[in-house]
C-alpha cells in the first residue's frame, strides 16, 4: 500500500487550491450573505476541467481518478462549500450517470457540454414525499407514441434553477415498485418544466436549491437513460459515487475549521499568553486533526475501491457518515476556540457550522448511511 500522491494528483490539488484561494475566496462571504449563485466561478471551473473531472477525454472530461476528484473537492470546499456541492452534483451525479448508462448519442448531446462546463446538470430523485424512502416516486411517466409524458414534483434540487439538464427519476410502471422506476434526461427548456422558488437555506447559501414541477412534460423516448425500470438502480449506484463527493466536501469544511482554529489560537492571547499554550485548546486541536485525517483516509479508501472496480457502497457510506459527523464537530469546536468571535460573521467559523450540517442530510442522511453499512455487513 502506498500513501503517496502521484505527481498528477498533487498538480490537481495545487491547481484547485490556487483557484479556490484566488478566485473563490474573495467573494465567498458576500455570496453567503446574499445567497448569490457563483456564475462566473462555475464557468471558470468548467474551463479548468473541474466540472467533468472523471469523464473520459473523448467526452470532453479530464479523465482523472477519483482521488484527484476528492482532492479538488476538499480544496474547493475548504474555501466555499457552496461551490463544492455545485461541482459535486455535476461531476458525481450527472456526468457519472450519463457516462455509465448513456448511449453515444446521449453522451455527444448531453455529456460533452456538461463535462466542459458549458452546461450545468442537476439530479432529481427527491420528492415532497420521497426523501429517505426514495422508492416512493410519485412522479409518473406515461408512454404516448414516441414520447413519455411526465407529471409530478421534485424537491431539494441542487443546481435546480441554474441547470440546463436534469437526470430525473419517474415511475413508468407503479405496479413494479422500485423496479418500475426509470431515469430520464430532461431539458429545462421543455414545455411544462416549472422551476420553483429558490430555497432560503441555513448554509451552503450560495448554492442553488429549488423544487421542480413537471406539468405534462413531453420527453422523447430516446432520453431514457439505460433502460426502462432500472432507474432506481441507476440512482443508488450514482449516489454511491456522490457520497464520496459529499464526504470530500465535508472534509474540506473540517480541514478549514482546524486551520482556522490553529491560526486563531496562536494569535489570541489570554492569561498573558497565546491560547494555543493552554492544554484545553491543544486537546481540541489534536482531536480535530485526528478526526480530519481519519475522514480523509476513509474517503481515499472508498475512492480507491471505486477506481479498482470493486464494490464500494459500504465504503462510500462509511466515508460520508464519518466525514459529515466530524465536519459538524470540528466546526462546533472551531467556534468554541474562537469564543464570542466564533459566533459572529467577522470570522468564517460560524459559516462552517451552517455549511457542515447539510452534509449529514443530503445524498442520504447519516441514518441512511448506517442502513447501507449495516445491510452490507449482514449480507
Ligand atoms: N448501491 C447499489 N444498489 C443499492 C444501494 C446502493 N447503495 N442501495 C440499495 N440498492 C439496491 C438494492 O440492492 C435493491 O436492488 P435489488 O433488488 O436488485 O437487490 C434496490 O436498490 C432496492 O433496495 P432496498 O430493497 O434496500 O430498498 P429500501 O427501500 O429498503 O432501501 C434505501 C433503499 C437504501 C433506503 C434508499 O432508498 C436510499 O439510499 N435512500 C436515500 C436516498 C438518497 O440518498 N437521496 C439523496 C437525494 S439526491 C441529493 O441529495 C442530491 C443533491 O442535490 C445534493
């Protein structure tokens, strides 16, 4: 086993770090306050190859491994977790799905522009009454000639108002339960796609989340992804990879909390010395560092399994469960280290806490990750 990064991985990490520090950091505080989507930043991420990192070069992607992706996700989320989730959904959920199950025609038409960042993607599984219990799809797709007619409502859609293309699950045969769910590629411009209002969120405020209504939306038969009835399987397998992305986003927040705490504790004086001299602070920093490193190793473990073609649902769930938990813990401890200053916007750590919480909820709550892990153990 080799714990060394390759030259390419270091190059990607450093590029992501420079971009995050120079291009994302300056506007991140204001975008959080105003809940403004980072249009220009996302465009540049596409130009740099960060929106289709693992997609093969023949389809416009960067052809990189999953470790490179986790490194970039960590660096970008360390500076701005909102940008992290925008990037993660496009890479792990949308590009991955089309590359794995799409026809060449779908890849040409949809994957290429998504991978180069010319277009943006969103993943539409959740509904008002189908969150953790994702098999309960109420959105229907009924065949009429050479089109399907889609009706229903999708909820909590990241990139929802900005995306051009949606990977969307709908019930094509309710009598078959989850085996009657199909994935469609839906274009935002199709008649009957109704974009709901942007959600006013606790954290990741500069990312874009909304509901999407489908009112007799006519989708051509050739926009079925994979095959009829395998939509739930596609969603689950896609989410396995997505969970590595979100775990890396959480890791970025955890690392940022640690670094902010180290810096502040060396600057802030109390009892005639920097507070970093106090064991009470040192113990917090040590715990934060160990937790962060454990999360990183769990993420790399899942990423390596994915790239070697092994099953990795359990490893991805473990990585997301742990990384999201320690992102929240580290952010809370960072606030404690900062004292009153940690509770106000003057320092970034209060945002870290607000941003961290969602990583325990989306792409499968922590409770769902435990179900996935336990089922694999008990198989
Ligand atoms: N990987 C691969 N296949 C999986 C899987 C996984 N992680 N989890 C379930 N499956 C498969 C099962 O093997 C089964 O297939 P077979 O019958 O062929 O064996 C099928 O899916 C049904 O599984 P279960 O019988 O286990 O179904 P269940 O209803 O008991 O449990 C669940 C399913 C694991 C709870 C699932 O519904 C789930 O993961 N829920 C969470 C949904 C989720 O993560 N939503 C996130 C929304 S997207 C989002 O947040 C994106 C964003 O915008 C940021």
